[in-house]
């Protein structure tokens, strides 16, 4: 075969292949279905909702403070001498009862002083009796010399009946009796007794030590009651009663004291009893005092120095609702999900923010659904998908 024929054959094959490709492409294009234009679906955001429960709700005011004893005093000696006896309770942390002898000073010198004072009293009584007898005898003799008491109504002169001597004898007796009382009192003071039920916070004396009058021996505090001083903002006092500070004559509001001690959470009940004398000039806060009776009867006790949290039970709002703080927007707006699944903005009256919750005084109806999910973009009336939660699921 010549070269010309070969070239013609190759050209013919190429034309056939190209034609077949074009025909196949046209067939594919002709059989393709047209794509219909559709509007893109807008996603509906899901929000968690909480059913509102409207009813009586009590305002709770929370504050923190340090426990301190109701009374503290120093054990001080009023007489001098050597310590001869000490109670086992007279140690740091020791517990004692009212009237219990905590410490005894050697009493021998004071017993002798009582004996001497008693002798002086006897001597003064004897001297007074002698002077009284002499006075009576002198008076009788004076009347006999004048014919008897009925003759004249005049009285004998004071010097005749030894009136100055009588007064001096009575004065000496009074002085001797005073010395005896003082000696007895000093003897009694050799025994130092507990002034109340309490504990020892610090001991500064030991057996055999010589103590001087006025010397500090120990620091004591009572256990009949404990107090917690709570710095309060002026706005907090609106919600609970402080006797002598807020209007009303009822007892102060009840309180629950919480603390972690000995590895566990403990609770005590107390009551607001007063406010301290003046406002703090630096913070402008009011110091409210909560008292707990018999704090050491429970173990572990509400010990002095313990840092505690106090929840005061304030006024009760008759128709209020409690919501998480995350449900509030712009301070006083909540998002309501209506029956059609639309989000609605609503302003409410917030009574108080307490902890992680908000107490709503008005603006909500019982059973309404409040959205508690934060959305980045939100409009009034937008469509949402509500997911109802129970209170325990928060």
C-alpha cells in the first residue's frame, strides 16, 4: 500500500472517531434532567426551656462571717499566794461548768487573818459592852442624885453618860467587823471559780507558781451561745427583720448556719438578734449579729473562730417564680416560648438575685416556658424548637 493511501485511511479513522464522540456527547446532554431550583431551608435553633412555677417564695439572704463567743473574760487573781491546786479543765481547750473551782491559792495566811479579825471583833464587842454598862450606871447615878427620873425632865449631859466613849466603842466594833468581812472575802478569793459554762482559750499559770493580785491567769469564753457578725449591704436589710433596727417588734429572722468542719458539712439554727451600734465608715455596711444557742451541744461544735456561711430566711413573696440567672437578659428581660414555638421577649420585675438564681416578683404566669439557652442572634417572634427540662436537670 502506498503512503498516500495510508494517510487517507488514518484520516478517515480519525474523522469517524471524532464523529462518534460528538454524537455520544450530544446524546448524553439530551438525556440529562433539568435541576429544579429550591429555596434553602433555614435551620430552627433548639433552646432548652423551663416551666415556670409561680407561688409563695421566700427570700434568702446569704452572708459570711466568723463565729465568736457571746462572752469572753480574763481569769485574774485578786489575792497573792502560791497556786496549790488546779482543775483538770484549766488547760487550753478545757471545758468547765458555772461555779466550778478552776484554781486554788494557798489559804493558810488568809485563814489566820480571819482568826485574828474574829478576835478583834470579840475584843471590840467586849469593850462596847463595858462602856455601855458604865454609861447606864452613870446615868442611873445622875438621876438618883436628883431624886429619880420623874422629878425633872432634863437629861444628863453626854459626858456624864460617856456618850463619846460609846460612839468610839461602836466605831471600833464596826471597824473590826469590816476587817473580818474583808478577811473572809480574801479567804474566799483564794478559790477562783468559773463565772459561766465555758472553755479555756489560753492558760497563763501553773501549779506551784506564785501569783500576784491583778495577775492574768487565763482567758475564758462562754459556750451558752455563739454569735456571728455579718457585714450587710443596706439593700439586704429590706428583706429580713433586725430587732431594734428595722421596723417591727417581732423576733429577728431565723437563719441557717453552714460550715465544713471535721471533714463534713454541718448545719446549725440561729436567729438575728441585733445590729451593731454604727455603720462601718469605710465600707458603709451594717454589721448584723446572728446568735446560735448551745453551739457546743452538737459534735463537731460550732467552734469560736470558725468561718461560716449564714442563710437568713427573709420575707415571703406570695406570687413569685425562681429562675436561673442565665434566663435573664439585659437585667430584666426573659425569653418566653409560646404555644406556636415562637420566642417572645418579656420584661419582668426582679425582686432579688440570690446565688445562681433570680427571684421574679411579677411578669410571669404559672406554666409558661422560659428559654434558658443563650443564643448569639435572636429576634422577637423567631421560630425555635423547645426542649423542656425539669428543675433537677439544670
